[in-house]
C-alpha cells in the first residue's frame, strides 16, 4: 500500500511539471456496464482485457445526476440524497433499495461527461436552467480538432447525442438527429437506427425514421445532399475502415447500418433470449461491428493534423442489461472490448501514448448484476465457471442503479485522474465523479 501511494505521488509530481499534450482524445463508453458486466465478459472469454494492465490508471466513478426531474427545475442545486454514499450503497439490509433509487439516465450522464456539469435526467447538453452547455465537441472544434461519435445503437440516442447536441429531452430524436446533421459541425457519425430495417437486419415494409431525423432528412442523406458522405452497407463500412472508401470529395462521414435499434442485441433467438448463452443465435449479417466502425472513424478523423475528439459507445450493453439478457450482455461487452483493443492498436501505431489519451468507462450500471445467490445474499460475487461457460450470476433489477462504474485511462494526461480521486469506496477503492472525466480531457488536450 505504501509503495503504491508513493508511486501515485510521484506520478502526480511528474504530471504537475509537464503539460499533458494529448493531440487526440478517445472516450469509450460501455453504456449500462458496471464492474460485474466487465467481469462477466472476462470470465466467459478468459481473456485479459487490454485495459487490464499496470500501464493503466484504474479507478471507480460515481454517476448520479443533479436531480431526478425530467425537465429543468431552474434551481441548479444538487439533490444531496442522490449523491453516491458508500455506506448506504453497501448496506446488507438496504443497499439494493438505495442503489435502485436516484439513478441517472444516459442523457444526464452523457451531458456530465461531455460538459462537466450535472443536470436533470432527460437532458441532452442542457443545464438545469434549460440553457445549452458547452461540450467537449465544441471545445475540440474551437481548438481546430475534428470530432466524431460512434455507437452500436441509434446515432441520435442519448449518449452520442449528449456529446454533440442540445435538447431539453432525449426523446426528441428527430430534432436531435437534424441538429447533429445540419448544425452541430461534427465530422463523423456512425451507428444504427436505419428507418427501413428491423432488429433482424431485414427490410421492413414501413419505415420509422425519427432516429435519422425523419424521412426527408434521410432522403437527403441517402442522396448525398448533406455535408456528409453517407454510407450504410457493410461493404462501405469495411472500405471506410480500410481507408479505401470513395468520400466523393467530402471530409465528413455519416453511416447508418442496415439494422433497427441495435446492431446485434435485439435480434431474435431460439426460445427465451434471457437464458440463451452468448453467440448461441446466429449474428445479424450485413452490419459492421463496433471495432470496424471505430477503425472507420479513426481513418477520417486522423486526417486532421491538429487532432480529434472521438466518443465510441458500446450502447447495447445497456439494452441487454435492461432486458436481463446475460448472454447478450456478454456478447455486447466482448464487442466493446474488441473495439478497445482496436483503438489501442491504432494508438500504438499513430503517435503512441505520449500524444493520445484513451478513457474507458461506463455512464451508469444497469441491472444490479451480482452472483447466483444474490437475491438472498446481497452482493454475492460472480462465479467464474471457466472459458466459454456462463458465469454464475443473476440480475436483481431491470433499470439503472447508483452503483459505481469502472474507469480506466492511459496516455497523455491520464495520471491527472489520481488528483481527482479524493473519495474512497470500501469495496471499489478511490473514485472520481463523471464530471472529472470532462476535467481530465480539458486538461489533457488543453481545451
């Protein structure tokens, strides 16, 4: 313990003497994934995730919103009773009930990560006074950098929207999508939510187009009549990733995979999907995975000599946990891990860790996932049953919780996180708040 403390103090001293100098910042969010979702995927694969190494800063992170309102309260005051409290969170008699109440939604969490400001649930980049907040995308653009968002769910959904848009309600998908396309200035948008395809990646008879801004906006996108080079086929996504896609003279890219709300999680299965093991049901064909989309975004953004800010979301971990689908959750977490490994390889080939900052975290925990006996034995640990075997685990909820989430960081300026970790949890150790992620990026990239 003493040795680790001395090492941390030395790292902080070094950080204080030298500027961070992060040219590129990549924020990766496994939506709805708590410590046990990360651990379940590791147990199933028996593969050490790339972010599980001594070079990485590893902390926990609190996620509570400003308040539980679904609209501005015009107070700007933190509801104290919903702030993370370790003693209440780990109470054997009341912990579950406390964790289930007062949780953030993805919109407020994304806003906190992107702006450093706590706000009401439902907010997309708006303060509790209903005013637009300045986000990392805007700061990065002001510095001359390029920006992008990538997700496995609709690209106008809460997390990508919270990074680049402003709206009083996350549910105004068409408004948000149109802002992202026509007014945000973001350079890369990649995700799901195709109006003409369903959860099985099969053509529908009737389109649903809110996620892409409505049918008129979709016609403009598909007709290459917006500032973006639009793409949607798997071949196009793969060419984008390989740097061989004809961008038709454009510098900005928007891709909507030919699938409904999620790339893979929503596909049907044989019998009850909740009990299906990972990969037991055939994957959707004709859609990219998160790693392919990440590579595509990096191909485009890296062309800017001043650098970029990129958010990459494994959005459907949350959808699987809401539905208590253990197998699908592991699939989505492993897909996210593959994307992280892809980004790490890119960093090591493009300036290394002295010029790049990578942050891996979650916006909140979903499902109150614990061990197989956790319904009667609070905080029962997961059971590792070996490679390719479903870990012993059980969900205890179908929505978000106030549990701490994992936070990993490596690269230029990452050590600054240690200075922010002024609180300690008896189980998870030192922790920061999600607003500290914004503070770290601003410091590291000198925004």
